[in-house]
């Protein structure tokens, strides 16, 4: 399983709003609206499409947490 760097935009409760997966070697700046934050992490590439439905960002621990 290959891991991929992703940028996850989430609200103050950790609910995922969007996920960006940049191409290798591309510098990325992810912007968010007021009330949202960006969390950068590495995840299994095959699980990226399911993260919105199965995970949230644990804001206090700065990790992904399964529902």
C-alpha cells in the first residue's frame, strides 16, 4: 500500500470539508474559509476517496480518527 500526502480542510469539530491530493513534486498552498483549518498528513492512497465518510480530524491530537 502506497501512502500519499493529502491536505484535509475541516471545520472546528473535525468534520472533513474537502481533501486535496497534489501530484508528486508539486508545491501546494491550500486555502480555507473562515472557521475551517487545513490538516496535512500521509494516508493510504486507496483510502483517500472514503475518508470523508469514515473519518474526522481529531483537532486536539492533530490526527485522523475513524468514526
